[in-house]
């Protein structure tokens, strides 16, 4: 009965895997399944099972819908029941004698279960051995011996004492060593297994620790030139964003200034202007150049009513404000509309090079009911 039970445990188990047919699975899903099987004491997936799941092919024991042959999984199974009869004869491994002997180095001090695993020809990893030791510790089973660990790892074995009967490895509960001795042996074996045994237990599913505990390598992005270029581009974008943000933050504390055009500028030589009104500087400087037979002056193009810019009407020989209808003659003197006084005149003088220098920051006015400033020095240039 014990042999039949062991054989039933070693058949293929789907666990949480979807039944065939199914799509190819990634490393994360396979690691989750391995961790689940480890927690539940189910047979772990073999390397052949993992490769089949990655490629979307049926696992070896799934081909044809038949169960897996005995020993198809690398996971440990329940220890065989203790024999009730007298001490049994040494167990002959299921595989070829030469294979087991080579793997164990001629040492027969291994259990029947471990001998069958060795006969399958698959080398165990340190992580898988640590998982088996932890399982045996939880179940109260004897821990793997040094000879069994060496055989599973496929390492050459040193000379060992005379082989003991295999039945001793499967002793009855009464003949088992104390629990403290089992725990100490398991702890020593786990420590011998290496760094990856730190994560044996129930690591978070989907993490690299779960993958390592399940015997599956955690695969990250390939360190290729394309991926390095992408990472550089991402970090450059982050740096540019932070730089722009800091510049905008510090710009908030800087004073806001308004840049206006110069108030003093040159407009050419007096000989370039004929009699009458010249409007070529209206858009740029908001002035008109007005020349009479004996004078040249500059009118500032701003209505004295509400500050609109009047239009020059050559056909009517007057300035007309489009806002409220104020009218001015060719010299800027108001004669109609709500304008209270004539338009202002800018300061003019000759520059050292002979050109006309205009300064609109200084204006000459003719206030209503007061003397005119249009005859002051600087309000005009004398021309002949």
C-alpha cells in the first residue's frame, strides 16, 4: 500500500496550471506555480516541464493524456511507509545500477526514494534540495543525509563507511531521531545549500525571490545597446523636465520689466522732407513730420481728447480722430469736435551729423487759455 501511495503522488499534477491545450507561460507564472506546489507539498515542475510550458507544448506526462511515469517530477514525495517485517534486504535502485553507483560514488547509504531520483539522471540544484529539506522539516520526516545531497547534486562522493541497510532510512516513528536533531540537520543542509536558500518558504508571488525559490531564473530586460539608449532617453527627459521646472520656479522671483522703444531717435535730414505732412514715421514712432516754408516741427500723434491716434486726410488737409470726431488742421491745431487743445509737439534739434534728432519724452503744449509753447526753442527747426 505504501508503494502504491508513493506511485500515485509521483504522477503529474496540474496544480493551478491550465489544462492542455494552453498558451505559452512566462517565468512569473511558472514561478507562482512552483511556489504554490512547494507550499502544498506537491511535486515541483521538472526542467522538461518548465521548457514545455515556456514553449506552449504539452508537458512530457501530458502527451496523449496519460499520467506521468513514476518519478517524473523532481519534487520530493512522502517518505515510504516503514516496513512491518524484519529488516529488509538492501534496495536495488530502479535505474541502471551503473548510473546510481556512479552518482553515489559507490555509497549505498541513501533511501529508496532518493535512489530513484538519482536513477532518473537529473541533477538537483541547491535551491531544490533546500526546498526538500524544508518540506521534510515541516512534515517531521528525516532530513537528507550528506550522501543523499551529494548524490542528488551529482558531485563525486568521498569514501564512505560500509553501506547501512536502506530500511534504516525509513525507520518507524518510534525509531526516528529527536525533532531537535532533525531541525539541526535540516538547518545545516540549508546553510550548505548557499545564498538562494534564504528565500525558501513563502516569498511574495511574482517576485524574483519567488522565482529563485521555485528554481526559475528571474529574467530582466536585456542589457543591449537599444535598451541602454532608451534608458538614457528617459533619464534625459526627466532631467529636462526638472530643469525647466526649476527655471520656471526661480523666474517667479525675478522682477517683471516692460521694454519700450527708445524715446530719442533720428529721422534723417531736413532736406528729405517737402512742404506739408509726412506720415512715414506714424507706425514706428507715432509722429508726423510737418514742414512749412520757414519751420520744421514734429507733431505727436495723440488726440488731446482721450488719446486716440488721429488719421491724416490729405484730400481734406486735416487730421481727423476716428474715436470721437475731433478735427485738427495741418499744423495740429484743433478746430472741431471735443478736443480741448492742439496736439503736442516733440522736441527736435540737429544732431552732430546734421540729422534731425527727435525726443518724444519732452513735449511742447498749448494748454487751453494759456500761452503756447510752440515757439519755444526746441519745438521746431528753422529751415529756409
